C-alpha cells in the first residue's frame, strides 16, 4: 500500500514551495488524476497554472468524473480543454 498525501498539503504544509503561478501542472498518476485535482484546490485558486495537462483513459476513470472538472476549470478562466483518450487506436 502506498501512502497518499493531498497535493495542497505537500505544496503549502511547511514552507512556500510555490511563490508564483507555475507554467504547467502535469498530472500523471495512473488513474487518480481526478482525485489529484480534487486535492489541489488551493493551488488552483491561489496560483492557477497557465496550463494543466493530464492523462485520460476510459479504462481508469469515467468521463462522468472528468466532465465536471472541465466545466469548473473553464469557470476558473481556462479557455480550452483538449481531452485525448490515451487508449484511442490501441486494440485490445
């Protein structure tokens, strides 16, 4: 079992690791990207990255989990969302 921490806790717990908006926030955590977004609310509110990049696979989480986040990100000022299913074109 791997211990988990919230992203906001890691970034803001003891010292200020972030002092300005990051250019890119890349999430690649093997199917828990939506959970990672859910634990990043302080980062997204106080230091919104210029770009957010994350993997999506219909085999790891559903579009029902992702679509509300895309809507919320657009409300936060992100103007585009490009979703690529990493398994498109791969036959099983």
